[in-house]
C-alpha cells in the first residue's frame, strides 16, 4: 500500500513553485514518501500595491501559515526573507536548508554593469533597502541614477528593461538561479555595495509544532551554518523592530582558521531610501553553538545601531 502523500504548501509564483519543487524532491529522498504541491494564493500575490504600502511583513506567508494551522497542508516552504521574525507557537521552523548566493544582482540593458550605467539611468526595484543602499553608493561615488519603485514577478521586472522603460532592475541572485535565469545577470553587486535582506537566499521549511515525526524528518535538510547565520540576521531585524519591507540589510558569515570555523561576523545597515542618511556597522563574536548565542549577536549589533540613530531612518517600525 502506497504511503499517503505529504502535502507541501507553496505560493503559486514561478519562483515559489521552483524552490518548493526542489524541497519536495529532497523530502522524498529523506522520508521515502510522495510529496504533492498544494498551491496557495497569498495577499502579497494579489495586491498591486508596493510592499512598503501594504506593510510587507507576512504578506507572502500568512495564508500558508493559516493553511498549516488548519491542517490543510503538512508543511510549507517560504523564502526566509519573507518570514516575520515572530514565530507562532503552533508552528516550528523545522529546517533551513543550505543557503543560495545571498547577493543582489543587476539585469541591465546592453549587458552594462552597475557602475557603467549612463547618467540619469533608471533602476527599478520594489525594495526600500535596495533603494537606500544604491542611492547611498551613488552619492558617495559620483553616480547619477534614479531608483524607480516597481512590483511584479521576474518576467515583468526584466521586461521593463527589455521594453526600454528602465535601464536596469535589481533582483536576488538566489531567485534567478532557482528558476534557471542566472545567465541574464549583467552584474553581481558586492555585499560591500548592497547588503542583502536578512535571510536572503535561504529557504524556510515550516510545519506544525506537534508533528514530531515530520519535524525529525525535515530536520535532515537543516544546514546548521545557514540556520545560525539567518538567526543572527533575523535577531537584528527583530531587535530593530523593523518589518520585512524596512530599509534594513544584514548578512552574517563565518571566519575560519584553516578548516576550523572560529568566528561569526554580522554586518547591518539601515538607511533612508534617498541614501542621504545611513547607519552601517558590524560586529564579530565566537561562532555560535546555539540559536540563543546567534540571537545575542544580532541583538548586540542592533543595540549599537539604535544608539547611532537607526530607529529614525526606518519610517514606521513593526511591533
């Protein structure tokens, strides 16, 4: 008798379906059970407003979480950067698989790199974080650019460039790689130029907190280094009381001595979208052995950033 299929809740977008399909295949390998994708439409998928207008926080995950709590799906896959920092008691983050490239990228006309864009170049992005850092870089490096707020899927965004409405758009490397379009990138933005969103490039696999057997099975897909890094980044975001759409960038990475990982470095940035005011700091601590230690590093850096005025740069803060 065939075992009952596990139901994986996913958004309907091409990217969500691609990354959920990859997770489904991995879950089949570790459980030996079939996995079926259950498509769920979220508010963020149907709203035509910009993320900053609709609040950003949770707009892509609430419907998935509701389906989990109603028992309509067994587990769900999210882009971790979309996940609110508050975890419902009824759900658990069962696995954070190994992270993809966290960097942002440029897709520009005529295969141009960011620093080669012409004067007055129009660059599209739906992210206040990207706007803040691109504008700050342009101000300090003598570039003349205009950031333009856009929404839409990858096809729509890149279409603005091919149609001549924009000179370039900014996207996440991880998403383009997952849908097989990484070859269209004309420039990878260094994290020294644009820090990614907390959790960017990572996936979150969530299930009911009382499903011990599934939690154990999904745990086989967990990457401890990725989990520690995104835990520190999300702890920073939470301590800043900032939502997913706030102009906050964060990235944690590990510093090794030979083959031995000894330290974690956490970098954070907050800025106004016009790039005129920025708070950018970093801190380093021993490589965390527990989530509590990773969270402490995030809170430490957030406290330093708040002391330098970060709260006043984020607009309305999340609570």
